[in-house]
């Protein structure tokens, strides 16, 4: 079969009667219940719309009976999710028949309504991934657990032991004078009864207490008096001997609990009311059930999140305070996005992330850099897709393509490449300014690199009657940087200056080495000299053969300054000059030690 048109064939037929509606309902869930395959998304969407229309004709009980018929095996996560949001009877029948892999369950379960997750808890054939997700979300079985056999055996043994101890204990002391004359246990004459016996009624006798007694039986020394003495001794020593040999639970032998490490960020999801019903495994027991709209700010006022939730608006930079364990207590920033169903656009809750507020400015800068890097990561995906499709068209991989379309595709591929290069520069700047990226170490002659790049740029400036006027040292200026890192830094500065140079303009360059430091001085072109801050993104230059990048010369110079500082140097403005200072490679860094190179030392 080259083309699977079964779904289109079913949708072409109109179900007019009750029997036809049931038949078409069976056909659609049979086709959609298969594994997800490539196909027309519009056709699949039409199939789900037809299912919604059929559901209005077929009652919930009848649909549940159809879905619960033997033979269904729903292997499509999309259909299982659609059934999970249906009537409880239909959802229970469908989730019982669903056959998904562990990875599919792990992705699907957090998207299901809480009611549908409870249906899954009754299944005993779920993979381990699904059980783990259910445990993390706090979905528990509704059935009461069976008693442990070991515990029942222990109880029976303990009862038998107590009965044996009771049988072996001596009979309690009973005062005969308090007994009635017709008592069956009174065998001794009254004259033989103990003298000065108090009138105390005895407790009801048990079988163990009917032991034969003689009239000459004397009171036992460990009877009531012994019990009173023990009580008095306990009262005297209770206050004085507390903690000195007194019986206690063996809790002191346990190691003190270690404090949990504070969590810096975690993901979460809510229901339609804004109640958190899903979170990362590390914080799920501490945060699930919290109402997002009732969280307070650090000043004690209720955060303004309720209005955003009621109006289904995104939540950005919401500052709240979380109360609870040490791992999550403190000030947080919450970002959340509303989610809607694909079929009918119904609101189904929020998904977002909590980020702990850093106390210092450096922490806020790190947060901004992290958000920028996350945004770049999300933007790279569509740009990569556009570039790949354009290259497929331009290279005619799937067949001949008109030259006009190939030219357009080549332009799109080139623009995509420039955009991706700009994304890389943004990511590099964010990581350098926050100290999360170190330049690769090595050995590079910065003077030789400058001479080669200046000669290359002179050919570009010549048509504009512009030039570099250089005074570069002839000595080697070795930097503790890899060759690629040094070339990138030099090109970023020199190409930016060349791109901003006007017609007939001369750029003066001076490179010297002194006191274990290389200093490059470059006069600013007129277009940049007018700027109050050449490292600002507002500084722009005219486009030409040499470009400073898609963000302009201000951004390129700022990135060069971050690279220079990461290399242990500085890049700043001094009047009409730009000054780059970099530390040279010292003698200790150049020569390997005998321990590092024993063969060379021996030679």
C-alpha cells in the first residue's frame, strides 16, 4: 500500500442514522488508535472533530461500552489523551485499553486530568516509568491495603505470650471477710480469717484465680503493699532521675537529619483553577496543592497573579514567597504560560517554572543571562528548520527545482546562517559576562595575527580609498590563548573598525609589547567617534563588504571587551582611541618543567 487513504474514506461518508454513527465511531477510533504515523495533520484534526460530533449523538454509556469492547488496543498517545478528557465512563474504559510504552506514559500522564490519573492507578500492568510518574504526582490507590501476614502472626504470638504470663502469675490477694457466706470460694471458717482485714470488695474471680486456698493462707509480701511502694518510689525518682538511666525511646542513637540543599528552580503545572498539580520530583511533595493565585509577595501582600489566571494571561517575573521546608522556602520568581487544548481551544491550566531570587546584582545578571540563553535555545529550532528546508530545495535533493526557487532558497539559507551566527554571539557574550565560559588556553602570536588580518582588510578598504596606517611590532607577541581564540578577538576588532571606516579615511594602528603586556591602540573612525558609548548596541555602521555582525559594531566591541577580560586583559576607550591590553605568555608558561617532560630534561 503506497497511500493510506482509509481515514479519508471514512470521513467522506456521512453518518445519518444511529447505527451508522456507532459504526463510524468504531472505525475512527480503530484508525486513530494505531501508532502515530506521518500523515496529513488537517485530516487527523478533521477526524477528531468528527469524533466530537459523534459523541453528541451517542450517549456516554454507549460510548463507554464501545470503547470497552474486547480487541481495542489504543497505541496512539494523542487518542488516549483525547479520551482522558472525555466523560468519566468513557475515559475509564479507554485508559484500561491503552497500550503505550513507558516513555509515552511518562510524557502523557502529567497532561491528563487528575480524574483520569486516578483511573490509571487501578491498573497493575503499567510500566515502571508510568508508576514512577504517578507516585511523583501523588496519585494513590483508592483500595485499602491488605494486612501484612507477619504483623498478624506477631499479634497472635504476643497474645499467646501474654496469656501464658497471666497463667504463671500468682493469684491476687483476696480478702475473705468481704466475701458472702454462700460464696463457693469461702471454705475456711470465719474464725481463721485474717484479723483487722479491711472491708474491700474483691474483683471478679477468673479461672486462674480459682486456685485452692487454705484457711491458714497469709498475705503475700508482694501484694498491694509492694505495688504501693513501687508507685511511691516512681513518684520520688521521676523528677530527680529524668535523663539518668530512665527508660526512653532509642532516638538518640540515630544520626541527626542532614539539611536538604536549597533548590534553585523547578518546573510545575496547574489545573484550570491555578492549583499546582504537577512539579519536579524533588519538590512535588512540598508544592503540589498550592494555589498559584494565593501566593504572597515578600512584603506580605497577595501577589497579583489571580487576575492573570482569571484572564488566562501569561505570568512573567511574578515575585512570590514560598513557605514550607528549607529546600523551597524563600523568595521566588514565577514564569508561567497558559495552555489550551488543540481541538477546541479550552483552557487546561498553566505550565511554568519557579526561579529562586538571587540576593546580589551578580545573581540578577546570571538570571538574565540564563533567560537569554533559554530564549536563544528556543529560537534556534525554527531557524535550523528553515535553513535545512532551504538547503533541500537549493540542492534539489527531492527532485528538479526551478532556478528562481533555488535562488530564493539560497538566500534564505544564507540569512538563516547569519541569524544562527548572531545567536552564537549572543550566547557567547552572556556566558562571558557571567563568568561561565573560559577562553581556551594555548600559545598564539598576536602580532603575526594582526599583520595578516590587516593585509587582508587593506584589499577591502582600497576601493573606498581608505586604509590602515600601522605601526606593528616586529617581535613576537605571544598570548596565553589558543590560535583560534586570538584570531577571533583580533578579527572582531579590526573588522568592526574596517566596516565603520568612511571613504578616504585612514585608521591608525599601533601594537607594542612592554612589561609582559601587549597593547594595541586603534584610532576610532569618525562614525564611531561621535558615539558617546561605542560599546552600546545603539552604535550602528553602514553595511558593506566587511560587516560587524547583525547586531552592529557596538555589540561586536562589547563582545571583544568581554573576551579581553576573560583573557586577563582590558579593552576600553581612551578619547578617540580604542586600547586593547593583553598579558603576554611568561617564561614559566612557555617552558615545560622536568616533571612534565622527563625525556627532554634528560636530553
